[in-house]
C-alpha cells in the first residue's frame, strides 16, 4: 500500500523554513485567500414614510482616490473636477454604488425638482461598508441674494457671476445688478460661494434652506479691492525695458487677471510676483504718461507718471587714455518723443571688454587691465556706445605718450 504521508525530513525542512520563504508542501500550495473587494456605498430613500422607487441618487466625490483592487468608480472630466456618478433606487427604495473610490462625498436623491434629499460630507473608506441609512425626500426651497463689491463702489456690472453650493449641481448666474436665485434646492444647511473671474470671491459660511421657503442671504461681498501704486523702481525707460511696480491689492491671492498700461498702451509682458509687486515690460508704442494697473475690472486709483525714452546720446569724456586704477565718469542724455530731456534716465552700463575695465550703475568706469574697450549705455531696446574706445595704457603721460605701435599692442 502506497504511503501518501510526507517524508519526515521534508516536514522538518518546512518547519525550519516557515516564516522565511514559506513551506514547499509536497502535496501542493495551500489555497490563497482572495483579496477582499471594497464594500459598496448604500442606503434607502423614502417619500412620505414609504420606500421610494425610481429615484435618482447622485454621488459627487470632490477628493476621490480609486481603490487599487477595484475597477475605478468614474473618471473625472478634468484633473480638478469632482467625480460624479448616479444610480436609481429599486422597488424598495434601496440603492448601492459598487466599487466607490475612497474619499469624501456629497449624496443627493432626486425624485423631481420639488422633492429632494441631500447628505454632505460622507466619508468613504477602503474596505469599510458605508451605509448612509434613510434619505427622506422633502419639498425643496430656494436661495436668493445679491453680490456686491463694497471695496470697489465704481463697479456696477456683475453679469455672469457664479453663485453655487460647492460639491453639488446647484449654481446660478447673477444679473447685471448682481441679483441671483438658486431654485429647487434640497432642504439643508450649506456653504455658499460667489465667484467672478474679474471681481474675486465671496462666501456665506452657512445658509439653511427650508422646504417651500425662500432663504435670502442678503449681500455677498466679493473680495476685490481697488489696486494702488506706491512707487516704480525707475521713473523712465525705453520700450523693452522692465519696470518694477510696488503697490497693494494686485489680486495675486485671488487669481484675478491683471493688466498694466503705459500711457494707455498695454505692457508687452506682465509678471505678477505677489499682491504687492508686479514687473512689466514697456511696449514699443508707449508714450510718456501715467502707469496704470488694472486688476480684473478695476483700475488703480493712484497712477504714477513714467517717461518713455526714445533716444540716448553719450556725453563727452575728459580723456581717452587711462592708467591702471584710474576712473572716468560717463554720462548719457535721454530724450523722449518730443526731444525733451528725461531727467535721471533709467539706463544700464556695460563695457565691451570687461577685463580692461568695469563700469558701475552710475556710469563710473574703473581701469583694471591693459587694452581698449567701448562703453555702452542701454535702456530696453535702445542703446548708445562711445564712438572712440577708452585705452588703458602701461605708459604714463596720457595720449601724447602713446605711439601707434603702443596703442596697437595695448589693444
């Protein structure tokens, strides 16, 4: 008779290996426990105390993370869009969502426009059954109010401002005066937001909707404040030059679009660094005049004047030959479109041969090596260069001491 028991030495080997690599059972591996599927999200809908069949139940996940061991619940239309899906109740008013993602959701049951129920902030967790229990359908109500911009009283146009309950389908758009009405809202308490791309955001932390009643939230103040300009880092510059604008209420935290104008002409580029700092490039057609920052629909109330440079002229120098360590002051004259001189022009200085000498922001050249170099003054896309080079000579006595060969050797 065949002995089907495992040999003793095999069993001893298994006992030694267990906890390390597993036991190589000669009669086959033990059965594997299947991975547990995520439990469904379920509940039951009632109307007038009776189970309600054929009711649409909509789940909206605002921070869903699909389970790794299940088919994804749904795919969002965009990266920042909430994940939404819906089912219909059976004859007993029951509903269930299979393979729901992990996250927080809002759940709404809809019989029709006049009978709804809603639950907010339901937590769905991996491998934990989520039973929301009873949802009682009740008559809906309405929310009315008006958006305003108290910090910008000159604003009178509010058309198209979105007013909505986040994480739900309830949304309305305001009329020109800012009035809105959200109809057929399920009874409950909600957070209400108002948002306008050009005027900012506003919020009502809590509004309670009662069946067959109208909840008036009054005025919702939008966050936009009037921008102000305190100073510019330079008072003049040619087209193509960058200007740093310092002020307040530049709309960075609200994400409101911003514009900068030089003499009424839009800047070529605008970089908003914060609520208080903007950098803007002077446009080619700009003329001398006010600089204006416009945040959304609101222009700044404190424009400052900026002079636009059209041409640069290099001033004369006192000598053309220097010794090591000598300094020489360079000056530039800036003219605007009317050939009027621009005081304290905003220019940058450079040399064509840095090894021969460097030049400061004020135009002071310092000789540091033998040779020759030209000096250039630049503002934006406009520049001017010395017509003759500056020489740094190893000889003393100035220009008359240099022979042609010495000049050539110095260069």
